[in-house]
C-alpha cells in the first residue's frame, strides 16, 4: 500500500486501524440489524458489503477513498458477520456457551493462518488493484454461508425472563444486572482495562511484518508471522473455552494471566531473526486468543443476562475507539525514531496497566456475587411463597 499510494507509515497504518476499530464500534448497529431482519439476511448483507468494499478499493489511487471503502464500508460488513456469529450462540448454548464461543472465534484464526501468506502472494504477483479485486471474489463466499444462520424462532431473549424465572434458573448475576452500567464498578473498571489492553494489542498485527522486514527477515517468512499468530490464537481460544467450562476455573483470572503475558511479550523489537520473532508471535497469539475469548463471557458474568446486550455494545465501542488510535501512533513513532522500540514499549505498558486493573475488577465482582447470593435466596423464598399461595388458592 505504501508503494501504491505513496503515503506515510502512519497514513497506511490508519487505513488498517479504521476497519479494525469500526468492526467493534459498529456493534450496536450490527445488533439492531440482526434483531430486525434476522441473522441470515444480516450475514448476507455483510458479505455483500465486504465484497463491494474490496472491489471499489481496487479502482482508486486515493488514500482518502480507501479510508471510506476498506475502512468504513468494509468494517460495516465485517461487523455484521462478526457480531452476528457471536450473538446467535446465546440462542443455542447456555451450559457450554464459553466453549462454543471459543470454537466460533477460533474460525477467524484458521482463516487468518492461510490469509496472510495467500493475500501476500496475490498482492506481490498481481499488484494492489488486481490483487484486491481477486480478494473481493473470495469474500463473496461469505454469502452462501449465511444460509446456516437459522434463528430458533425467538429474538435475542436477553429480556425475556422475569425476576422469578431468573431465580429458578439460578442466574449468577441476578443482583448486579439491576445496577445501571455506570454504577457497576466491576464493569466500569473492566471497560477501562479493556481500553488499555486494546490500545496496544493492534500494534503487533499492523506492524509485525514491517518490523520483521526491518530485521532483514525475508518477505515470505515475514508475511507468515501474522498467520502464525492466528493459529496460536485459535489454540488459545479453544483452550479458554475448555478451561472456562471447568468449575474450578475463573474467567477473570484466565483473562488477567493472558493480559500479563501480552504485556511482557511486547518486547518484540529487541529480538533478532525469524526464529525469535516466530516463537514470541506464537506465545503472544496464544495469550491474545485467551483474552479475546474471555471478553464477552466476562461481560455476561458481570452485568448479567438482562443487561448483556447493552454491556456488550459499550464494551465493543470502547474496544473500537482504543484500536483506531494505536497503529497510527506506532507508525508516527516509527517515522520519528526510525524503529518500533518505543511504540512496542508503550503497548506493553498499556497491557500491564490493563492487567493491574483486573485486580480491582475481581474485587468488586466478588462483592457483587455476595450480594447476588443474598438476593437470590430472597427471590427463591418469594418463588416458594408464590407457588404455595397458588396451590392454596386452587
């Protein structure tokens, strides 16, 4: 893209960060559209938007137009497909939601493993315009996949249970779900922690290939690194899903451990050679997969089923807002300093800060759980009293 548009490192990084950011910031729009027209049509619309965005991008040489096509339009379609694929799980899974969530998220990493070297090969041998045009054809394969997205007759259902029915279902967040989101301390601190983590995490994805090339790593090996990170994410997401299903496992603890790993592993610029970058990229991807898979599950734990949709939307918006800033900043620092050391150190510091904030999240969440248990007992007593009164009336 730098050769095609004759733009600065920061400008090209912005073209990458806009779709990554808007993917999450469009979460509310994606939820509303999926709820109104159904998952099948929304995924169909998403596939069409991605294909059209790539096709339009192949006919322009203006970086501003790229921001609109590969940025806004592409992100809109991507958001419909991504969030629809996750939200539909709540309609089919309850007991094993964490495991199902990890498996579904891992699909993007299996695609990512092949995507990085294949797209790199297409662009290198066909040029940017023709290469992006071929990618638009590949993206259209999303459309027939929309057929499998069958809604089981009911809407998202986050508000379909009454207080009494929730007590019967033993909702683990029955007390905290009645708190407004801004008064739920565990949730607000978790959002802040997510903001710090997301600010730094996208730097690796956007700049890892450029970092490897600067270290004299051959082009084919450098473009393999994002794919290696993707397969490690696949393993991490599956691992989280499996560990999360165990009674002794704490989702918050797993999330905190993975965040700590990522903060330490942001010392990528100090490594030399492909072997060192490959090892760290794999471990980094595994930790990132663990965190990504835990994010939605933790939001659901903290705010409860009643407020999950709102909590999810806010969480995704904050994620997008953090992502849009970091890659251009890293590109600017690279232009100023001539290397990525300072950019990756800032990213690592943000990840460590996010990890430290998780201690407060765990503290306030444990307080909420104690209140939840007391309220749950009270509601169960009310259920028994209502049932006994109904029997006596009959």
